[in-house]
C-alpha cells in the first residue's frame, strides 16, 4: 500500500454518510493515440469507496504525491 493510500485510509470520512472506513483500489488505463495502440497504461487513478454506502471518489495519486511537503494539508482539505 502506498503512502498516499495509507494517509487517505487513516483520515477518511465519507462525504455522503460520514462513515470512517474505506477501500482503495488503483487502476491504470491507457490514454489515446499511440499509447492506446501500444497498450501503455500511464494513467493511474486511485478509487476510494466507502465501506458503508459504497460512495466512490477518484483521485490522481501523482497529483497528491507531487505535493510531498503538503500531503497532509491536501488530505486535510479533502477529508476535513
């Protein structure tokens, strides 16, 4: 589990039902053009779903990791 996933799980609070447990899953997808033709999966997303109601949010882990010094602040902003 990545540092971003651990941080999200430790601070998670569902926006729909306020439940505090979640599941995370990383998905990789192809882009368009040449990357689609060569099946290069360079688009990565982190899906976070509430274990109570199933509400899903999607995050770009590269964006969250890019703010290494501010990771806590970014997650505080997202999860209150």
